[in-house]
C-alpha cells in the first residue's frame, strides 16, 4: 500500500480493531502492545492525522505502547527497533 493514506487507513483500522480485542483478553501482552504501537507509529509516519494535536497524540500513544511492551518483555526486539526509529524521528 506504500504511503498512500487512503490505502493505509483501512489496514491500520482493521489491525487496531484486532489488537484491541487481543488487549481486552490480555492487557499486558507485549506482542499486542508492540503491534498497536507499530500501527499507531506507522499511522503517524504516513500522516493519517491531519490535525496537529491528534497527530501528536498518535505519536505519544505509539511511544507509550512500545515502551510498555519493552517494560513487560525486555527482549522484545521488534518494539526496541520501532522505538529506536521513533526516538530518531523525534
């Protein structure tokens, strides 16, 4: 789907719905938190939110999810990699 927001949004929305259900069942699941953080971060990278305040909230929530995933599972390499990229962007 590349970076086209019109193509990215349905996949992100679908993924967020799925991971939301997973987190209801297991709120401390590091894999689910990593996935939600990645989906939110990708949304920020692609620019799905035009409103600056909502865009900032999207980035903050992505960072919080990824950081929480690494706190729960310190060897969560994918979350660390995404955080590294996120920190570099900010």
